[in-house]
């Protein structure tokens, strides 16, 4: 039996996608071998890659000014690769909203660039998205649109005059995005778009020209743009799965529909938590709440531990909060159904009655 999967990443993949991949696991599309056993330069694989790219372009409605890349090294390598390629001798500005932006800031500082933190929510343990403004002429402005660990999310992405860089690892392909001021947009696939090992990078092509000659070939976006992500061997199976997930999203009606469903799922859970806030204490402030990662605390660590144990007995996995924050986190990505969220709410209701 499939578990109700509330993992933060890697996380739930639509069952339909898994079954589809299973059916053609050893014989892809009648070609006599699995997709993993084919050259990344074969026509067959190139069709998969092109399909994944065009699905991303279609879903996000992005123009040919942008390149869609499938790289490796996770979001974590992007923390270093962004300043390495986009810093242009001026200033790079960051908003610090928790663990993932702190790591990105550290990678920029390692490179000795002029890097400015324009706002932080560290004063309240990162439970909100702070107010800020970016300079019009910064080399780039950097944010993390959804903070996986703390459960906060930008309700809207900021409008900037300078290129905006967005770490969208944990809300990738979950809602529409206006790309008009975006310079670079990235996310690992493992939260909302398939297995780990593939990083989607969408970059405004002209920005890739900034790169200095001291940057190693593999770390230049320009290399991957010129070679359509085939400079070296990419994660072919991961890209194949990514393609299947994007096809599934299209079948659901696209990002606006997926977002509508995500809003419904999150509302059911937050409304229950708010109605029972003497027992379940929401972590993130209301105006900063994430639709993807719902974080809350119980009265004691003891009780939280019991909550996790009991949930596992009900076939629910992944509810333990991140080790750096503690508490409980329910990740309700695209592939988690409304029924699963309702089942979680019933469990929480019963748990509160038995332990209140
Ligand atoms: C998971 C995550 C990362 C790191 O991803 P890796 O693929 O493990 O490097 C970065 N940013 C955010 C917002 C994340 O959720």
C-alpha cells in the first residue's frame, strides 16, 4: 500500500507518473531498451529532453529570451554558480529568509564579492517574509520564494528593475510566475518535479555573457546554453521523470489549476490549525504562510514525538520537522492529494482529542 507522503524532499511523485514509468521501465517506447541505457546524444533521448524543455516553457509561458537548462549539483551548487556567473563588479543583494538563503549568502561571501543583505527575518526565527527594497542597478537581487524548512512563502514575487534571482526549489511548478523581471530561476526537481539529481535552471540568455574567463567550463551557464544541457552526460533518467511530471501537470490543467488545488489543500490544513491553535501552534505568520510546507508546534517535544509515531501507525510519513527547527512539518506538494490532506486533518483532530 502507498503511504500518505508528507516528505519535504525527496517527496511524493504522482502515482500515475510512477506507474507510467514502471510500464516502460525496461523497454522505453518500444525501442528495446530503457531510457537509462541510451546515449544522451541519441534522437530518442533528445526528444525527451526537448519535450521537458518545451513543457517548462509552455507551463511558465516564457519567451525565447530564456534558456531552460537541466543541470546537476542541486540547488546547493546554484548558491555558488549564481554569483560566479552573474556578479558584474557592482553589488549583489540578498533577502535572508532562513537556512537556504543563509547558505546562498555564504557562498557569495566566499567568492569575495560585494554582497548586501537588504533584509532578514532572523529576529523572529524566520517565521515571516520581511519588507525590503532592492536597488534598481544591482547586478542581481536574490530571494528564495518558498522557505522549505520554516514554512514561509512570498505571496507574490517582488517587482525589480534589476534581474531577480529566485530559488524556487520547493515551490517549483506550483503556481504561475511572471518572468518579466526574472534573470535566473532555479530549483531541484526532488520537491515538486520528480527524483533528485536534476536542477532546473531558467536563465535570461544575455546574462550568461557576463561570465569571467576564470570560471571553469562546467560551471558556466553559457556552456550549457550552447550545448542544450548536453555538454556532458546529464541525468537522463531524472530528465525523463521530469518530463513525465510536467506532462502530468499539463494534464491537470496547468499551473493556475494546480495552484487553485494547492490553495484548497493548504486552506483545509491551516483552517483546522487556526481553529485548534491552543493545541497546534502555527509557526509561520499568516501573511507569509507557505502553500507547500505547513509548519507547526505542539506543547512539548515529547508530544511532537508522539504525534510523529502515531502518524506513522496511520500510514503517514514525513511529518517530522527539519532537524534545525524541530516541530512538525507537513509538505503538501503538487502530488499530495486533497484526500491525503483531509486524512491528515482527521488524524490531527483525533490526536488532539486524545492528548488535549
Ligand atoms: C532543498 C532546497 C535546496 C537544496 O537543494 P539540494 O538539491 O539538496 O542542493 C535549496 N533551496 C531550497 C529552497 C530547498 O528547499
